[in-house]
C-alpha cells in the first residue's frame, strides 16, 4: 500500500520499530523511549505488547506521561543501567546516521538515555533524511545566565542564534536555536559546541549517532544501518 501523509509515514515507522525490537523483549526488558510525535506513535504501537516487557525509561516528562497512560511502568535511568535499545525520532538525519534533534526541547535527556543504550533506532519520515545537517535550526540547551554568552560564541562560529522564548526545558534551562548553520563535520562540531561554557547539551547527535534508521517513504519503510 502506498503511504502518503506524513502521519501515515510516522505510524508506519513506529510499527516497524516495534517489529524490530519484539525479538529483544522479555519480561525483564526496559526500553528507552524518546520524545515527539513519531515517538508518540511508537509508544502507542508498543502499548499493545505491554505485558511482554518490564517498562521504559522516558526522555521527557511528556513521554513519561504518555507511557503511564498506557500503564507502562516508567523507571529512573539511575536504577536501570544499560538499556538494550532506545527508539526516538529526529529533526534531521544524514547518511552516516548523524542527527539533529531537540525540536521538542528534550535533547538533553534524549542524549543521556541514548548514551546508555546498546542500540539506537531512529524512526523518521522521509522528509528528515538529508545529505548535510543544518537545514533544521540546531537547538542548544543553555544554563539561563549563559544564554547571551553562548549566543555570542555561536555568532563567532558563523550561526544566527535565536532565543526560543517561553520555553523552559524539563531541566529548568533555556533553548537557543541556531539558524543558517550548515554542518560539514558533525563529529567535530559536536565537540566544539560542547566545549562552550554554559552549554548543557546541543542537538548534534554524532558522537552517539543512530545504529539503525527506519525511514518512512511512500513505497514503504526503508531500513539503513
Ligand atoms: C524532541 C526531538 C524529536 O525527536 C524531534 O523533534 C522529532 O520530532 P517529531 O517526531 O515530532 O518530528 O528531538 O526533542
């Protein structure tokens, strides 16, 4: 069946991710789960199997709330340790499976949960697949008092920072989005921005990229590794 709307593509990749992880699940398994509309589709599809695994670690309060509505237990990452798998969406993903994430402001917890996962499965509709990262503005979570300093440092790197007004992250911090900032070397840029004082996390996920991409296209779900 041809898939047309972006919504259908999100549901298709969410279903494909459930099929991908089903063989890994047993009654002790705790699954890492990301944030956003595609991750929400995954949560809803996974809920059908809630008796086949133990529970989940959530990358945001919004995800925790949705999991609890499905009666899926939500665990603190500190009590769980290593996760077999983390499933999340992305704002952009390139052919090396490096990503820009954080459109939903959950990037810090997403990066932490991803770091604890043996396998990162990215689920995305075809519009997210790009040759070069940076078309989507790069989110940076900052300690509030460092916002202007970090913005000035980003200007020196060639980007146009914009304060995401009214947004407070789950960690009590602020977000600036970097426009007009094409990223040729995501690994290098991830480390460079990490080194700026006041940056909590930013949305380049290259050091720990995805291991598997399930990409929704009109002709079905393509799997990349
Ligand atoms: C949230 C994220 C999301 O994964 C990203 O924004 C994609 O969201 P969606 O699935 O709604 O397009 O990084 O911080």
